[in-house]
C-alpha cells in the first residue's frame, strides 16, 4: 500500500487530559483536595508512609498515585515526573481530576554561588526552556505560581530550614530538557533572564496549572551548583533537605486547612 501526505486529522485532539483520567479509571472524588507532587518514587514512598489508610488510585507506566489522610485531611500524592514531558502528563491528570491545590516538591541546580547544597529555592516564576510549555502558551505568557500559596509556603519553609542551618532562596527557576547542554552560554542567558536555579519540571508544572486556573506552588532542594561545579547528590544536607520538603508541604496543607 502506498501512503501519501494528503491525510488530515479532523478530531480536535488525539488524547486529552480527560482521556488520561479515563485510562487510569480515576474520578474527581478519588482525590484529596491537595496534591503533593514529588519527582522520584522514593520521595513518594516517604510521603505515603505518613498517610493513614493510603489507597493506591492507580499505577500507570512509572507513575503511582495514592490518596490517604494526614493530620485529618485527605491528601493525594503522585510521583509527578522527573522531566517536562512526563510532568505534563501527570499535571494534566491532576488538573482534570480537579485537585484544589498542587504542591511540587522537587530538586534543582543552583545558579548562584551563594546558594548551598541542601538550601531551598522557592519558585517565584519560570524561565521556560522546556519543550512542552510552548504547546500551551505563547512567548508572551508569564508563568507564575500562586502568589498567596508562595507567600505562605515561604514562611513555613524559612522556619523549618533555619532550624537545620539551611536557607530558603526565592527567584525564577529555569526549566530545561537538555541537562547535558547546560553550557555557559545557555546558562548565562537564563541568569540574565532572572533565573537563580535550574530544574526540568517547574515550567510545565506551573504553566499547565495556570492554564487550568488551579493554584500551584513549587519548592526545590538544591542538589548541585552550576556556578561552582559542586555536586551534592550524596551530601547529607541534600538528604536532610529532601525530608524537610515533605514537612514543608504537609505544614502548608495543615495551615490551609486552618489546623
């Protein structure tokens, strides 16, 4: 059979967020009001251990979602992806399932020599270098976290971090898909645009949430530093910071619930 280039797709979209929900048999009532979104499965497992009566909502590809009760509040947790493309999938699922608040707890590389391994970066905006967000918004769109959530989480984070001798920094996060092409030319351009840290997730996560008008926030533990060249993935301060990320997210939920 000879194929030609004259075929045309007539459906609006091949696969939507609602279709993804149907694929994993997820309903809005299955979720808690708050969704906490770590990247790696190990961080998800630490979070699920804090739940009372956790129920696995679904397991799809490498993603696992659980909903349980923490401090009397129903909370959903999902390993939301390490990269822009898979983060977009899980964020679409959460948004279409009508999660009320999205909280990202991730990791990042610092882009300022004064930011230490184990410190935290609270995203106040994004420099979009990922390949997903341009399909959602144009170049003029300003990706932002929810202002009230960011302010409240900032206060919580600073209190917990200071007790561990760590610091919370605030600023834009540059998201890139090309982790092995963080050249000085590209990095310095992102710094000139206001970025203080780099990850692969915050841009699609916050952009998609913003498109759906769902309040979202992103806070990241510093695992390495692009300016000094320091790698801290096995640094004890980084592991401490990962644990504190969970505490920060849970305290935010507690305060939002007025507890």
